[in-house]
């Protein structure tokens, strides 16, 4: 009464032909093995390094990560995110993408985003792209805005003119 017909196959099926074999399903993600690259695993952001309040460091600190200082540092600091705790004292230059000062800094501060909280005490110049100074913060120095404050403050000089004959 009812018959099954296959639309995609033009002729009758014969036993033993390749069309009898089941085909593996094709997916949009199927690629030749030589072109396949596995998805990269997401990078895990390392935890913030914390220097405790009983720590005194004499020397420079450089990291590409985040650091929170609660103790005393006598030297320059370079980091991605730097948080100066309320009990911290830093004597040296600070260079970071993002700087939050809650404690004391004696030296130059250079950062894309600089924030002085109400408990901050800064004695030195601040070079920034954006700055926020809360009411109650103590600041002695100059403030200068630059598009790239992380560049060592060196402005490129033009070559001297070549005398023409």
C-alpha cells in the first residue's frame, strides 16, 4: 500500500554497492587533521602579590602582574596594578597601568589611571592619563596629564637640520 522511495538516489539500489554502507555524519566542524588547532585554554590571571606590613624591601620591584604593598619599599616599583596600602611607605618612583594610593609615597608617580584616596600622602610629581583625588588626600607636587605616561618621560627629539649647500 505504501512505499518508501529515496529522493536523493536516482536509480534502484543493488545489493553490495557502496551506497548500502552507512556514512559517517558530516558536521560543520569537521576539518582535515592537518588544519586542526585545538582551542587555546584561557589564561588564568595570577593572584595579587601582597607584601605585608612587617616587610622592608630595599631595591626595585618589577612585575607584569598585580601587587599590593602594605610594608615599606625603598626603591622603584613597576607593575600592572599597584595598590599602596594605608600602612605602606614607598620611597621611589612608581610606574603602573593602574595605581591606587592609600598610604605614603615619596617620589614620582606615573600611571594611566591614578587614584589618591582620602588617606593618601604623596610627595612628588604625578604624571597620568586619568586621575582622581579624593577629599582629604594630601598631595605636594605637580600634576601633568600625558597620553602615554608610561613612556619614560622622554620626548623624541627631531634630528638637527641638515645644512643645504
